[in-house]
C-alpha cells in the first residue's frame, strides 16, 4: 500500500474504511497522552473466542482491550463502510479518509500582514486619498514615491515594495509619509503561496478533524471533508428499579447511566442514535437486540447470573459469540463483548455506575476508536501520590486527579459511586496487589480532561 503522501486523488476517492484503519495504524500521527493499548502479555497474541454456551474464564484486562480493537478491525472489513463527504460544520472529531490537498494557493494573492501603508520605492511618499480594504478588488498599481493606506488582509497594489505599519510612520506638514524606522523590502507582505501552493498535500489520511483542521480545510477551499463515518450506537438501559426523574423512593433509584452514557459515547467518536429503557423483561430485550441495525449495541446491567439478568440468555438464544465474558478488572468484572453478526457487536456494561465506566474504557473505547479510525493515544504514566490498595488477582481502575506531575487517588471509588469519577482527570491502572506511594501508574485520560477532541459531546 502506498503511503498517504503518495496516494493519488483517484485512489483516495476509492479508499474504504478498512484502508483508512490500516493507514492510521501505519501512520499514527503525533503522540498525545491517553489510554494505553498494551497487548496480551506483551506479545499481541489473539484472545480465545468463547461460544455463548461454553465455560470460560475472565479475560485479563489488557487482553480484553486488545480483543475489542481486533473485533473492530474485523467489523470494518466485514461492513466495507464507505467514507462520507461531510460538511465542515459536522466533521469535528471524524478521521480523514482522503488526503487534504490545497485547492488554491494560500494566500491566493499578495496580502498585507498589517494595518498601515503600502509603499513603492524609497520615501518620503505621497499618500493617495483613497485606501485599500480587505475584500475589495485589486487596487491600482503604485508608482515610486507613492503610498496608500491599507488594511490587514487587503490585496497589496501591484509594484508595492513594502508595507509600513501604522505605528512606524508619520506625516509631515505637507502630508508626506516618513518612516520612523528602517524599511526592508517586502516587509509585512504575505506573498501568494507563502503557506502552500495549489495541489500541495496539507494533511494525510488518518488525521483527526480538530477545530484547527476544519479551519485549514476552509482556508484551502473545502466545503466538505471525506471522512470515516461515526460508528452507530444504540443504548439499552435495563432494569425495573430505575427512575428517570425525581428523588429515589420505595426501592427505586435514579438512572445515572441514561444521562451519562450518550455524551460519553459521543466523546469516544460514536453517533448515538437512541437510548431505550427496558424493564427486566427477557422478551423485550430479545426484540430490542434482534431489531437493531447499529454497529454497536451497549447494554447496562443484566450481565451477571441473577434471576433477572437476561443478557447472557439473550445472547445464547440468538447464537452470539462471546469474545469477552468477564474481565479481570475491578470495578466492572462482569462486563462482556459479543459478536452478534460479522459487522455488529454488543458491549454489556455492569449496572453499577463506576463499573459501567470501567466497561466503557475497557471495551467500548478501543472498539469505537478503531471503528472510527482514530489514532491510538500513546500510553503514559505518572507516579501515584498515595498508596492504592489492590485486588489480589485483578487490575483496579481508580479515579485520580493530576497534580504537580503526580496522580492523587480519590475516595468514593466503589462500583456504585460516581462522586470520585465526577471530580477525576483520569483513571489509574493499578496492578494486582496494589501500588505503593511514588510508584508509576498507567493512566487513562477522561475525554473532557484531555482538552482535546474528546470534548465534543454533541
């Protein structure tokens, strides 16, 4: 496969999402801190697949994340989704599926970089009565000894030799313009093509459409961008005990996941199409899953083995393949990932709120990032300011705030608690057995804490 810099425009038009994924893997772009992608045991070996009715063991946490990435690559190959021409106003957070090449010279004409005077030849200069403003037609040429008032961004008159800033000139009693410092030929003029020439490649395939990318695309003449479509996600919130308003009462609790998951999933690159609340009803869950055509279904609750936990029976009933059935992580141990069709997956999140966050970052984040062809963030670590108790056998994900090059663990980190994660900047990955004060810990940034593209929740 050719590199992004050598792919022709015709080839770019035929680029599909799987090719874009491959190019992102080959050209990951600038590193930025974020969640790590360790392979299982460090060797990248595939995780075993478990039919829904087989015995299984919980998957190690790094292996579960790698399995989700691999599943997304398989889904992209199966779906052969076609890149879309997306208006600039809707392209934030998408991944370019074609190189961004300049459609014009930038700037497209010689322009003034400052407010002041356009000059011709040596001074002093006679100043024209009329001025030159941005957005107007090309002004008349200057002759030696002549100047004209000019605004920033305006077209420079032909035969201009320099622009004199307003603060660097004075006029005498006869109205002639004098410089108050030396004038250098060509100063404060942006020549045509200074930034790029028409046809220059500005950005390769796999680039994330940040606000700056959208601005560059507009300046270069684009109205739309060819981009990888967002993965389509439907959310099913399960449980008879959930209220959608008011105070908890009579054994009923407020649904925290319905308001939290859609914006979080959008921050991970998804198009959230619907949020459906379903009681503890096996038939209703079966109808919802089998009638859904989303790329990913996300369920909340019902992933354990209790009397009203209907996710596993539903998956067995439809013949789904369990790729991950439980993860060696706390909170969030009973999360799961299932393949429903070649191009459709289900992520089952636990019902406890912080456990559901753990499932999002463990399974949904790598799957959605890969489906959206986003570059993988570089792993990073910081020392823990305090010791953190660990689980004897499982990884722990603990909310932390970042202070003075260190990570401070937060209280209120139980599976049902959101108070800690609401104040957090990241989740620290604590190995089995715990971590001592000062020990380096891998960190998973939260989308809104990075200040990056993940802040676009809508």
